[in-house]
C-alpha cells in the first residue's frame, strides 16, 4: 500500500468510520458488541477487546478498533513492531488513537472451520507452532492462542491475534487446542465430517473456561 492510499484510508477512518461506529465491551470475557458499522465499512470479526472492519476499496487491509475502556492498544502496536514481517502473521501499517491498520489475513478461523466442517490439515497446526517459535525468538510470549485467534488459508496456518504476546505468564490455550486437535478432532470429527453448531462451540468454550478456573483454584494448575 503506497503513501497516498494509506493517507486516504486514514482520513476515511477519522471522518467516516470512527464518528459513527458503535462498539461496546459488555463483558470482558466475551466478544465486544458491535451496534453499528457505517457504510461502506464491513465487519470482519470481533474479539474480546476490539472490532475488526474493512473498506471495500481497500480489501487487503483491516482496521482493528479497540472498544472504549478496553486496554491493550499500545501493547499490540509494540508486539507488531517486534514481529516485523513473517508469512504467518499480519503486519501493522499504521496505528493511533486506539485503532490499528493491519494487513488483512484472508482465511477462516479454526473455530469457524469446525463450525463449517472444513478439514484442518496437520500442516496448519505445524505452521502455527513455527510461527509461535518465531515470536518467542523475537522476545515475545505467545498468549491467548485459541480457535478464534488462528486461521487456515489454502492449507496453511496463520496467527491473527497477537495482542497479548507481551504477557509473560504461561498460557496453555494453544497446547490445549493442539491436544484437542490430535485426540478429538482428527480421530472423531474428521472421519465423520461433522459440523459443530455455534451453540455447541460456545458450550465448549464456556466449559473450558470453567474447568480452567476450577483447576487453577483447586488443583493448582
Ligand atoms: N489482520 C486480520 N485480517 C483478517 N481478519 C482479522 C485480522 N485481525 C483480526 N481479524 C478478525 O477479527 C477477529 C477479532 O480480531 P482479534 O485481533 O482477535 O481481536 P481481539 O484482540 O479483540 O480478540 C478475529 O477473530 C478475526 O476473525
Ligand atoms: Mg482475539
């Protein structure tokens, strides 16, 4: 993206997007609520901190906007600075005032793959493992790597959300996801070609969180 284009995009973000966009973080443990996205911007996805949108004239970039009151914007900018350029990660092209312009990753989150019944090859898991090793070599701590934060594109793995990679405490989510992939997904879901409805995925997500908080409180891990 050349300088003129990015300037156009940034003025459009300030003049058309930010004044009208309505996002709210109702509960920090669940994705933000997006009440309104001004035309022609379109919603790409939501996370617990932010909403991600794109403009049809700039289909290779997305804008990630932090919900008011949600922390982490400066940290995410710093993580992208340390990551530099790597095929499994996005790149930050511009950041200010609680929003980041990121290279768009075209892909489907692994969470949506399970929902849609798309087969996830092992290469995807290996790519993500290698990407996380690369991040560690750059002095980062992969954190919060779960099914909505990783994607599959043309059979390769991508890491879409790096916002918590400065947090030093260990996070077992990626190892747990890998365990579920090798013990449940490959032997059971793949041969049956099962699609898992969103409400079941949501029950799994909530049970996982409950199990984790109980295990850390009562069993010490
Ligand atoms: N660079 C990107 N390219 C394409 N889609 C993205 C990109 N960044 C985020 N998304 C989409 O937006 C969703 C929310 O973004 P994410 O960075 O995970 O937000 P949060 O930090 O709030 O969890 C992701 O699950 C993904 O679907
Ligand atoms: Mg996320």
